[in-house]
C-alpha cells in the first residue's frame, strides 16, 4: 500500500514539474511579445473612463497618508478620479491623518471622501460601504500600504479599453518596497516576482486566465454591483470575486506595466498569520467551486479550479507524502544499523528510488529556474545575491508552505466541525 502511495506521489510531482514548465513557456512567449510591442502613452486622457479609487484602512496611521498622496498624485485626470478612503473601525489616528491631508490647500479641490465606519465584514464590508458612494465607471482598489507608480491607473484603464466588452477586471503587478529589509522580505520578494512574472503571465498568455490580487486592480462598477459586492464571509475576498467575474463570462486581464509597491511582513510571526489566512481562504474557495469541474461552466473556470486544486491540495499532498515516507524510511534504516531485526515500513525498489530522486531534483531545478527567469525580466533584480538566495530559499522559505498548508487545512476542518467563524487578520504595518 505504501509503495503505491509513493508511486502516486512521484507521478504527481512529475505532473507538477510539467505544469511549471508549461507556465514558463507561456511566460517566455509573453515576454517576447511584450518586448516587440512599443509602449504607447496617450496624448490626452479625455476618452478614458471615470474611476473611483477605494482604500479600506483599519488602524493604518503609519502608512495611510503616504498611500493617499501617491493615489492623488497619479497621472490621471483629476475630474475623472474619485477617491474614497474608509477608516474602518479604527482605534488610532487613521481618520485624523486623513482629515489633515484633505485640509491641505493643494488637495482642497480633489474629490476625496473620508468614511468613518463602525460596521462588520472586515475589508469586504468596508468596500461594500464605500461602493454605495462610488460614481466612477470603474472601481479601483488599493490596500492601505500601497504606493502605486504614477501611471499605474492609466495602464489599468488603458488595458480595459482594449476590449471593454470582455474585460470585467484588470490587474497589475505588486512589488515589495521593503524587499531588502531582511532574509524574510528578500524571499517574499522572490516569490512575488515569480508569481507575477511567470505564473500570471504564463496563465494569461496561454489561456487568458487572470486572478484579482486584492490590490492594484480595477473592476467594472456595474459588474461588481451585479455580483452583489464583495463576499463579507470570504477570508480571501479577491479569489472569491475572481470566480464570480468568470462565471459572468468576463475576463480578468493583465496589465503588466501597472505597478504598485506594497509593504511585506518583516517578522516571521506576521508572515505566518497572513499566509495561513490566505491559504485557509483559498482552500475554502477551491472546495466551494469544485462542482464546476463537472457542471456546464466554461472551460476557463474548470481550468482555474483545477489549477487551484492542484496547487493547494494535490501537489502539496504529494510532496508531503513523499517527504514523510522518505524520512520515515531513512529513520528506520538508521535504527536497523543497531537493530537488524527491525522491519522497514517500506522498501524502495531501485527504479522507484531513482525516479523519486529525479523528481525531487527536477522540482528543485524548476524552482530555481522559475525564480531566475522572473528576475531576468525585472530591472535590477537579476544579480548574484538573488541567485544565491533562490538556491537557498528552497530549503528554507519554500518549506514554510508545507507548514502553512497543514495548519490552515486543520484550522479549516476545525471551523467546519465546531462552527467557529474565522476572523479577518490585518497584516501588521511597520513605520
């Protein structure tokens, strides 16, 4: 039985390697296509749509002023941009700092609305309340720690205008502005770059698949209102809303030039809480959408469900099972040196052992290759230090995903059995 389980795990790892290679091929095709296209900056923006920029902020006094200033200073017609900032259940000076900013003479003429909210629903609830006051044709979301580049909103709307009938939402890229702070932030930076410059570009190039990242994106106001707003019961509201958009036959397009900086966790405890919440939320979204694999929804939805299910369940379980069986077998072999009569729980056949080692080696090689392919497309990121870090991070940072996945899955099961409600966790900010 254990032999069969190990073989299934090895085959699953090989399939994961094939998926990674496929995404890298898509990413390379996207990069080549993008390099041949000239970046066109419009002469005037009068034809561009009106946009409501919404920023949910819960106890964000350390970062909120800088974020709103970055938004107000973006290269977009002032009369076409409404900004709504929600001071959501704040017990600090977030609202006071926003009011002080609004009082500055240079911003007095701007359409800036400050909402002080005491309702429930976390980020989703704050966005739903802000949406009631939205006047733009599109809604743009930025987290409270965001620092969008000057043309970020322009590039998002420019992409939307390429196919306004099919594109229901458009998302950009997010970069870690504190990436050089310590080992953890440097590893997070590598992860961000790889996901956005390999996974996102590969999925968009090959299948026209996209997923809302939670910040630095726009969505049609009519579409989000038709959906009924953000799901206040979802832990990862961005993933949940992505599936709702696709169910309505709309695409989530990638605008690679639309970049924004964000603050990443600098402490392991903060990082673990954030990622456990993400993993738990994505587990729930996958389970809620598994039925689409056998219903009459579009092939893109089926592929997206399969992609998430494979990433969060199948491949992760395969790696965990193969690791456990291998380690247990090694421990028994070491014990057998002193007690030859002990029975080993599993005997590796020669070929099985070779295939397992090859699968692990390929997985490591693809991991490092993906990161460095992504780094090569980001100015200033491809260097010796990051190459060494990419090699080391597999044995350190990447292994945290196994711990996070196990803890999140157990927490989700406990929630289901006990009726416990998950709490929304706000990532700690640093000044």
